[in-house]
C-alpha cells in the first residue's frame, strides 16, 4: 500500500505545504481557502524523482491529473483520458511541468 501524502498551496508563502495522513495537522487558514484544493500524491514520481500529485501537468499538451473513479487520470486535450499507470506500464516516465494551485492558476 502506498504512503498517503497530500499538499495544499499556501498563497501567503507562495509555495506548497506538504503533509501525511498520519500527522494531519493542517492550519485552519489553509483549509478555509476554497480556491486552493488539497491534492493527493499519486504514488508515482517523474523522471527527476519529483512526486506527482493531483493537479500536476505532465507536459504542455496534457490535462492536469485528477482523481476519477478511484484512478488518477490525465489526457490530451480533446481526446480520451489515460490512467496514469498506463504511462509507467508503457515505460514512459513523464516530467512534471507545472502544478495547479487553484482558481485556474498554475505554478511556473
């Protein structure tokens, strides 16, 4: 079973704050920010060893990763969704290019 890790964007510090389920102490100021969703780790890392989370983009032509029916999905704009596991099963190890922070905004 994979480790349960999460992150949420801190707009004051302009960075993600990370936490694990077993020590879930999230400051109230972060939970109250509906524009900044709590994002779950997918269990995968990119080609540079960076954890891949919900909301991450794995290339300019792909949609952000989202949890859909119990699977982490991504997809090309205008085409079907892909289970994130398919990338890794096919030997494709993607790179995180940016991350969703809420309110339609992404990190650079």
